[in-house]
C-alpha cells in the first residue's frame, strides 16, 4: 500500500488506516466478536493498513487490550495511535487534562497495548478546567521520556464548536495554534467524508500548510456511505446511530442520492468497485497528508477498505462527487 507521512518525515503509515473503535464501543454490542475483531486487525495489517487507531475510553480499556494482543505478535507491522483525556462514567463522559492524570493514562495504555512506545498519542478532548498548554506540556514530557513518538489533537465536535458567525473548526484551530507554541502537532483527527466535508474549509488546509498529518475519522459516515444500510432498518439501543438525527428512516431515505452517486462512479471503475471504496479514494485525493481511518470489526470490510488505496479517481469522478446534493439532516 502507498505510504503517507504523519507530521515528521520519519513517521509513515499506510495510506488507509484501521479504526478499531467499532470492535468494542459505540456500535451494536451483539455483533461484536473478539476473535472476529482480531482477524480484522490482522487482515488490515496484511493489506498494508499499518495505522491502528484506538483510545483508552473505547470499552473503556477493552479496545486497547484487544489491539495489544495483536501488537504482542506484530509490533513492527503496526503504527499504534491511541488517545487520552476522556473518562467514561456510568452515565456520562468527562474530560481530564490534569498533567498527572495524562502521565498515568499513558502508562496504563502502554501496559494494555503491550508495547514500550506509542507512535501517536492524541488528546481526545481538552479539559475546560485545565489550560490546554498544561495538558500538552505533560504529553510533550512523554515524548521526551521515550514513551511516545508524536502528538496529535482530536477536533472538537460540531456541536461544541458551532456558534453564530463562526466556522465549524475555528475553535479547534485556536487550540492548535496554542499547543503549537508548546510542542509540535504531528497530526489532527477530525470527521471528514463525502457527506460531512466541513473540515476541508479550514482544518485540512491548516494541516497542509504546516506539514501536519490529517486523520479522517468516520470516512464512511458511520457506515452510511458504504451503501449497506437500509432506511428504516433500525439500530439496537446501544448503537450510537439509534439516536442520531441522520439515521432516522426519513433522513436515510433522503440521503440515498449521495450513495447512488458514489455507486455510479464505482461502476465506471469495474464491477468489483464499491461505493465505500469510492468514498475512501475521494478522501485520499484531498491531499497527501490525509489518511482515512475507516472503522470496522470484520476482516471482509477491512480488506475491501484497504483496496481503495489502489483506486484512482478521475477529474470527472471528482466533479461528479462535488455535484452531489449536500447531506440532509442535522449532524449534532
């Protein structure tokens, strides 16, 4: 698979990564399988998707342990990215950016991941009670201690950033400008997909102009852009899509023209090409610093996603995708 740089020139990953969250968090629990997830991680690594993206809050902790089982056998094949800064309670999630906590969290992640160094350590969310410079400074100390190779920042959610007259990612850019004064940012992770392209306005260009990598989270729109979901199919209560405005039967039906457009493009490239692969190839075309991180818990989808790295869209394809109707429904 093509390799792409994450910040510093010495950090390279496969052009498509693997989001490990669905294996342990946010999606239907009844469909999870530890052994199936392990097969998915191995399949992704075999196909060149070296970047494995996880977080201590997924599970919580279960996801890192699962990834750790693979790293124990294949550490040299993987580029491991994990996150800190969010604590999961019984009914809520809170941020914790205290330097002492960040250092304890890193040590705990290292143990669960069965490794002596984390390739990319990301701040999941800034703690509103702690200056972000203090949190970032503690993370920088982890780099100096040899426990972490590079630092990344996850963008704030859309609801947290939206205000009258403000751009979608203005708040994240302000955070990035602040932490850059403390220690270099190697990577930014934010949602980016055909039906949620807002990061292209400011965040992706900000990264490109500074040699910072961009991890495209939710590149398949929580599965919608794969074309495998049916309007009105319903989701189990523990699935985040069960309470998501864009996954009501009405909104899923209204947004089908987006999937239909991706399928039209796919057909021009062969019967085996899928809408999901077109959506991922579109992301790869947004800049050499962009690395899509599609999440899956099944080896079949991991292999299909990785194959998108070989798909080369034409100018006609990009023009057709640009002309697709914008997604309907709130993303909050």
